[in-house]
C-alpha cells in the first residue's frame, strides 16, 4: 500500500506573509525508528505498510496533498524580543481532520534549512528527537494536552553539535503551531491586516465562541492556566517558556531541555541555558502570566482604540494568577484525595510540599506513596509527616473514594531524566530496545506493572542528570 494522509490544508491558504513555501531537504539514508500506529489511525492515515515510510517521514518523498511550508513567528526569548524566528528546522506538511473532528498539523522537525534558519543547519540530532517522541507521548498518556509524535527516522547523516551525532527527523502533530509569537510578529510590524487575519483564523480553529480579542485572550489564558497547573502537578518543567514556545491551543509544545523533577524543590532548574531560573519549576506559574501579557499587548492592536483598551486588558491579565491558583489547588487537592477543595486545603498541601522539600523527597513516589502506603518512608525523620498525615486523614475521612482519585492523579511512572539519557545513549549506539521499552512503560503511567518496577526508582547519585540541553 501507499501511505495516504488525508490532507485538508488551511494554513497554506493564508496570505504568503505568514510563511515561506519550502520543501524538506532530502537525506542520505532514511531508516524508520518508530511510527505511532494508534495516532496515525486516529488521524485517518492509512497505508502504514508502505515500504517507503522512512523516505516519507524523512521528507525525501512528499506525500500527495501536502503543501510544505515554514511558518513565520517571532517571540521573547528569556525576556528579549527577537523580531524574527520562524520554523528554522521544521516544515509543516499540512493538516488533517481526525476522527474526533479536530484539525491537526503534521510537521517534520529536523527536515533541513528554511528561510528562517539564520545560522542553523535546519537539522536535529537523534537525542532531542527521541526525547520529544518519548516525553510528548508520555505527557499524552499522563493526560496533559500536548503535541504528539507520529514518527521518528534516522537520516543516515551526521549532524555536528558539540561532537558529530546521528541525525534524525521527528514528525510532530499539533492542534496547530500557532504561538504567542505568531501574534507578536504581525503586531510588532504594525501589520494589522495580517494580525486580524491571524486572529480570525485562530478563533475559527481553536475558540469559535470567542468573538472579540478580550474573549479570545480569556480563552487562551484559561487553557494555559490549566496547562501549567497540570505540569506542576506532575513535577514537569518545560524549561524554555519563551513566547514562541507557548501555544495558542494550550498544548505543551517545543520539548527542548524539559525535565520531570525527581526530588522536590520549587526552584528546580535543569535547562543549561536557564541561568537565572526564569523558567524554574515554580516560576512557570508566574512566567505564563508574563507570556499572556505579551499576547494581550499584541491583541490590543486589534482594538479600535488600543490606548483606551489598555486598562481593561491589564485588568484581565491581573486575573490570571487567581485562575492558576484555582487550577493548582484543584490538581494538588486531587493528589491528596480531595475532590472539591476549599481555600483551607491550600495550607495542607503546602505543608506536605515543605516537608518534602526539607526531606528532598521524590516528588512522584511520595505522592503515589500516599495511595500505596509508602510515603512515610520518604522521610528520614517521619515525625513531621506523621503529624501532617493525621490532619490529612481527618480531612479526607468525608471524601468519597479518595484512593481512586489519588491513583488517577499520582502517576506510578514518569519519564525520568536518567532513563531518557540512558535511552538516548543506547539509541546513539544503534540499540533502540530501550526506546521501545520506555514507550511501552509510559503508555500506562498510572498502572502498577511489575515488569516496569525498576523504572519507578529515582536516579542513583551517579545517575542524577544535573542539566538538560537544547542541543537541537
Ligand atoms: P526553539 O529551541 O524550538 O525554541 O527554537 C528557537 C528558534 O531557533 C526557532 O526559530 C528554531 O526554528 C530555531 N532553530 C533551532 N535549532 C535550529 C537548527 N538546528 N537550525 C535552524 N534553526 C534552528
Ligand atoms: Mg521553539
């Protein structure tokens, strides 16, 4: 059979100021690492037995119906505005409408140079491709809105980073690749016509009920508030929350130096480029408000009198911290078995987190241990935990099925950094069995499976990953 992707492209019909039409650059010797058959089926893709699959997902063969293009966007990187970023190593093939009626982008990442590549080579090496594949699929299994991984191929070429490394291409699926930075680029250029077109496109695609910029902003803020609280409830640190890595759809996007925290500390940073902790674990709740303020600034330009709307937009942004606190409380309350939290539950959660911080307790295992009965063991001196647990037991006595709620909110498995690093090292050496094993394990992260018990262990001291790198 021949691979068939039922393309239905809308972005390519937008004005040509929105993108550059560019084809992927063929690679030397593509070979398939993985294809996500479930996802392919949900997207209406068939012909997965096509012998040419590797060439298709490497960009050597353009599937019928694709309109390859690189999207333009800008963005604040670590607070600094960069007026032109864009897809420098990614190419949108087109869109499909899945079985659920949702339109999704199919994008190749690492597929060669585009007019937005600047000094970059347009390529990706195997490590970040497999990291994004595994972590994005794990996030999906954990229930977090995220881009998905459809395929990964080796290119048979070498890319030079700190050292020569095997090249790879990831095929990524997203509800769209519209970013805060997509709005910023047109607002900064004063191209109000393009900004209006983009606004209408984004409304139609993501928020059909939001008829004006304020309602649209509110809808994006709500999704982002829920997303960041969800990340935090799982110990996830995105690592590069630049406005160009912040999606309008509210999906987790652009997995770079992301990481799940092992032992709990609110200021945890893994990313080697995040020197001042701008995107640390707990800072995520503040920085998302800053990012939404940048979206608000861009959207202001759509108002008949932008000056006159500043106050209302500012007030709207000031409401976001409360939204995040409410989402945070809901998520963390569920982690300790509470269905409908009251403000008095916040100190109870905070108290446990403080005990965990002092004890350097493993975030994932301590919370799961509340259901499994092993949490106490995380504390060298359990007296503080015992006092807390007595209060906690009293609080949840009136809850209906707190165990069930906790089992659904506290995963057994998360993609731990040392496991990801070991998997990448094995695949670089040509052995993808660890990749396959992690993919099966993380597909059911809330289930207890003796086959994967070893993956519950935090890193041994010599395994601890101190820093993660973009290194794409
Ligand atoms: P990101 O790390 O995804 O936030 O990327 C920031 C910007 O750098 C985007 O415009 C990317 O397209 C661009 N970029 C990152 N890596 C490369 C590369 N290897 N070649 C070309 N552009 C790149
Ligand atoms: Mg990016």
